[in-house]
C-alpha cells in the first residue's frame, strides 16, 4: 500500500498477502472466483426482544476460489468476513485480522471459535460446553482470562451465535 492508504486498505492488503489461500488482488482477473463481503456486523433488536444480525454495511470484498469453500465444507452464500473485534483471542486471532464466519454453523461444538452476540457486544470467543447446558465463553489471550463469561438459563436471552469462525487472515 502507498502513502495515504487507509487502515482498512492496509489491513485488507496484509490479509491478502499473508493468507495461505491464493487470493487475487483487484488488478487481476477474478473470473472463476467468488467475491465475499467484508462487513461491519450490526445487531437489530426485534419487537419480540430477539436479536437479528445486519450484514448490509459492506466495507470490502475479497475473491476466493470455489475450491476454498469445498475444502472447508462451507457454502459461499453462508460466509461473511469481518474484522476481529479485539485482541482477546491472541495469539490465535489478532485484533484487525479478517475472520471467515460460517453463518449456517451456529450449533456450538465444544472448543470451537464462534462469532457471538453477548450482552450488547460482538465477540469472537472460544466456547466450551459444561454439564447442564452451560457455555463458557473463553478468551485465549491470558490478559483476558479473568473476563471469561458463562452463559446459562439466566442470561441466555442476551446471547446468540452468529456463526462458526473457520478461517482467518492477517
């Protein structure tokens, strides 16, 4: 990136350079590739109090080969890309990394990383299951270990899984 480039341009350029998957920059022909939106995830409270996700604010698009999705077992139409919201999952995911979220995969599997809405915030959390339907939202970064959160029947209304994080670049 040249002088005067925005932070977003720099992060996208770094993600394109550092990813293990071959991506094309905008000067190449994108024929045969699928463009995936990089979005700012917003939350909407429905009339019944439930939470809906809004992916309409697109900040960029990144092209992927179709084989990328097949290899990971995800449908391109279910994929959203977003910037990691903070450094709580370092060193696994760094603040500003682009994460791939499979919005169709919302059933929590023990130890998986998920983009979630919890008590008004977007979070990327590693989730562990405990007996009795309790979920522990865990931070990988030791600086945040004391901020691990528990979801149970008492606060589950303020919790919703956006999707499983299956890829990152940064």
